[in-house]
C-alpha cells in the first residue's frame, strides 16, 4: 500500500483574489494558512461605486474568516506580516488581537499581498485601497478610522460620501489628477451621482487611458465631453505653481483634489535584497524568476526556492527594456490569479520532487522533472472601463505594445457585462457555486487562443 502523503505547511500572505484562489487550490494537499492585515475581502475594481453609493459596499465585501475557515477549510490569521525570514522559513506576524508578535513557520510561502495606489504619497494612501499597514496608518490622512476592520472601512466610505455630497450642494470645483483607469472611472462616477460638481481631469500623457487602443480612448473622451467633464492632457500636476491652475482653467484653484496616479509597492515585510530599486512608484517590488520564485536583485533564488510572489506585489516583468524575458504585466486581477495558479502548480511539483510523493503508486517514479515557466497571460489584455453605471467600454487582446488591442463592446451592454463580472467574481471568492462554476474554466483551460502562453497548456 502506498504511504500516506503528509500535509506540509503553506503560508499565503494576502486574502485577495490570488490568495483565495491559491488557498482553494492547495488546501486538499497542504495545511494552508492565510494571513491578511484586514478582516475582510474587498473587490477593489468596484470600490469607486461605493463612495458615491455607500450601500454598494455590501456587494463588494465579506469577512475572510467565515470563507477561509468554514468554506475553504484553511486557517486564517487576522494580522500584519512584519518580516519574512528566508533562511529559517518563518514569518513574524502581528495579530490584531494582541500586541505581542508571533512567529509562524512554513514549508512553502506564497506572497499575494497586492499593492497600494497613488505613487505621490509615501505609503501609497488613496481611497481605492484601505489603509491597513502599521506604517501607513501612522501617517494616514484618516488615522482616526481603522480600516483593518470592515466597520472602519464602511465609516470611511460614509465620511467621504458625506463630504462629496456637501461639495455637490455648492457646485464645487473638483480636480482629478491622472486619466488612467481609476481617474476616468472616478470622474464619471462623480459626475453621474453628483452632477453639480465641476470636474476637471488632467494627465501628463497626451490622452486618457494611455496604453489602450485609440478607439477606446476616443470613446471615453467623447463620453466625458458629452457629460461636461473638462479634460486637460499633456500637463504635469504642479499645485504650487499659479500658472498650472491657469492652464487647466482653474485660476483660483480647486475645492477638492483627488490623485489617481499610478501604483505603489507595499512589501514592507520583505528584506531589501529581494526588492527592486526601480519600477512604478519608485521601486520596492519583489523580484521573481520565470518560475515565480522570489529572487534577490542579483537573480539568485531566495528563501530556499520555496517562497513565491504572484500578482501585484511582484516586479511584474523579468529582464530589461529591449531584452525582456517576461514583458511588463498590468497590475490587475486576472494575471494575479493566473500567476497564483502557475505558482500553485510549481509548488506541488517542488513538493513532489523534494519528498518523493505523487509519482507512480506513491513512489518517486515519473515525477515532474522541472518547474514550469510562467507567461504573459492573454487575460492581462482585457480591460473593462466604467463610465458611470450605464456606460462602459471593453477591450481585449491588448499586450505590452502601446495602443494594442480591440474595443469589442461598449455602451449599456458593456456596463452590464462589468456588473456581471463583479457579481460573479465576488460570489466565486466567497465560495458561491455560481461564481465557482463560471470562473473555474477561465483559468483552468487547456487552450489559449491568444496571448504569450503556448497554444496548448494543461493545468
């Protein structure tokens, strides 16, 4: 009789899209623990709607403990990872229920901790992601609210909603800095729900939605012009310069400014040797190899090869401009989940190679010879951009080449599509059977019709 395979310990850092997917994928074979600094899951792509329609938050969130422990069958630690030791394979965690840090050991670790937004702020603080890290909370503009708790997040949204409502009453001037996805969606949400606001949006680039095809850019620009949103492109944000305000048609300044520019790394628990010196927001992204194992700046495998970094927390590319091994990947949910599955696959292979289980009849025969390489996933080229609740545009087949891709859906149909994506993804993450059935085959498909993956990839 084949020996029973023991369950080794997997620590997953982050309870977002990729963290929950990895937990579901690994829990049958491993002793899985998920750690997150906040007690709840939040569907980040839809959070803008909650600020202008607070009741929408309920559709985007749920408590992690209920899903991870009672539905997935893993363990959950509500706490912040303070450091990761690649030699002893331990993580120092500060639980929210005590002031005393705890040390947790692991056999494998998967970092799915995501990132922050707003590269202008030291810690990337913005409305689009809760302020949950200890260092960020100390310097927060809303330090009186604890967003590590779902009730704290709700109170922050109500507070911002109330402020916007007051601005709307007096027809205030609002400046939005950044005409990327967040900037465009925020401007159109504000305009729809608070039509008295006088909204101006600026960007350093000559157009909105920089990497998307021209047709999508023009569609969004036409929509914003139609609803009265003023756009000024090719202008750098320089609030201390009076000429800047004159150029954008606000000589007396703005009543409220929202910075919607770029992303910011939040890998505070990782040693400096594993973090990039360059990249969006000034660097700080986790280096990884083509197997998604964490590496040092010099490219050496770190943490004995058992620590993986997936999604928005990692560097997002391998190589250098003109000599890419893996072209830069957008920091959006689809490639994060795809990388999580790739890392899960490699983690299982690594475990089988190391302990000899999983071959023929439980022996070491026919074990996988090597780890698989990740790739630029086709879903990284899909972008659904909201233009308020009744309009949107959907782009597919984009890649790392500027202006690539095709706009294939727009108008009300695209808005409905985005609502459907949001509803089913949240359902999947909370282990709802409709969401699980619908989204399982998106990632577990043997055929990739476009993108950088091989035509046939069995996972």
